C-alpha cells in the first residue's frame, strides 16, 4: 500500500468550454497539448462543456490521456436561453452561451467527490463553473478576450458593432472580477498581459504556446503554391484576412501568383474566393502538407491579441513567414532574420515579390525561423510552467 501511494499522481481537474479534439481551433490546440503533456505528471479529470456533437474517434484521442472524461453537451435552446439571460445580467454573452445550472451542479458534485489537488480552468468563460469550487485553482485567460472584442468591433459591419462593443465591455469587466477567485493565473503573451489593467494583473504568468515536435520532421513536398494562409476558416478574423489577401494584396502582385487557403469549416465568404489562382482546400488531415506546399506563409492579421499558432507551425517547418507587427509582438522573432513584417497591402506585396525573387534569402529566413521555434517554443516547456504552478499551489 505504501508503494502504491508513493507513485500515485496528483489529481488535476481540467474545466473546458470545448472538447479538445479535433485541433481545428487555436484554443483547442493549446488545451489538447497541455492535457497531453500534463498527463505525464497528473491524473487528469477532464470536464468539457460543448455546443457540438463529440464523435467517437475524437473521444478516443483524448481518453488515453485522462483518468476520467466528462462531456456535457449543451443543446440549442439552453445556449439561446443563456445568452438571453446574459443580456440582462451583465455577464459576457459567451459566458451565458456556455453556462447551465444543471451542468454547474454536476461539475460541483463531481469535483467535490474527486477532491483534486488542483483545478485548471481553461478560459474566463468557464469562470462561473470554477469560482466557488473549494480547492486551489488556476485560470488560463489565454488571450485578452475583452481587448480582442474591442478591436473586432472596430472592424465589424455596422450591425455587428454593438454586439462586439457590448461584449468587449462585459468581458473586460468580467476578466477583472473573476481574477480574485483564483490562486494563480496564466496568459499566452506579454502583450495580452499588458492590456489587463486591474490590481494583481502584473502577477499573471505568461505561458506561450508550443509546437508539436512532429512538425520538425522533414517532408519532401513540391512547392506548387506561392502563398498559403492557414487557419480556422469559419473564424471571422481569418475570413477577413483571407479576403484582404485576395482583394487587396493579390492585385498588387504579378499575374499567376497562386494562393492556397487551407483550414477547417470554410465560411461561404471563403469559398467564394476560389478561382483559377486561389484554391480553398477546407479541412486537411495533416496541415503540415498545406504549409510545405507553399513558398511563403502569409498572415495579414491585426488583432494584436493571442498568439498565432499558424505562424509558429509554419516557422517550425522552415517556411518563411510574412505577417504583421501585431502578430510578431506575441512571438518575438527577429525581423528580416526569423520572420518578415509588413503593415499594409503595399508592404505585403513588396515583401512577397522580394522573397519570391530571392529564394536563397527566403530559405535562410525559413531555416532561422525553424531554429528560433525549436529554441523558444515547446509544449513540454508550457506544461512544466503549469506543473510548477500547480505544485507550488498545493504546497501553500
């Protein structure tokens, strides 16, 4: 009995607003690799609120990583009611969308039964499920969602502006109020941390994303595209970025430049971009192939929150990346050494032409990028940061 006790792993409850597979969204990618890496050190009890059907094949990707798996599906009416109630309560709309009293009661009872050594709450919108649980706990803000909504409001169409602006105000207020209920807090980048202006925010631990080691494997694939843009193509900022590439950047380039737009759930606006020189692939089982088929990975994104996994993955594969100062601010790569920067359509076109006309320079930037990611970004480092936080919380 003493031997069994010695090697027993600490119990970690993980609360999430999405099931962490498949990996078609940035928050799911972060969550999946954290769970995978942390499973080496903890017995994980995963509770996933979800608004979508969870398929058997996806469940089987997660089940070996956890001791217990609890999936709580919210039906359409529950989600609508939650948002309606949030309108009048002042709660962020996304919190209302994922909140259900029945699920709250279930999670509370199960967590009390488990008596975990620590609770890890993924995203502020899960805060209501975690805040009153009587155990030490950590909140991963991931991004500054309030600021993200505020910036999206500036770019949205007139009828969407009110929704995004209201959500920005509510989320910034909630990010501040939920802080006090958690012992520790993490966020994805220093630039996101600096946007949180409330007492204690300076103590939030920056814990960036990583790259799966398999991305560094050599792949012999023909470069049949000049440019590639990768991401969840149902996500509005990605939709707008793809439209920007096609409507603003491509017209400034020589005829015949080929663009690959690759990623899950392409919106009808994305599909409408397809032409003789623009290919929309949709979901790709191994996204590395999409990156490697292009000479340059391009990402004209200006949101300035979060960390772009698409850039880290492309860099890990040695594909030269062209993006904005806002995106690189969260990555910290050296301009014109590890990464190339542009701030408007004309600059993007100039940099693209330069890289295509100078393949030796492009190849050198790609190699530097790969070394930079290998040295600075790994999911193992990410998990060790969390392990230290969770362990110190237990000791105190």
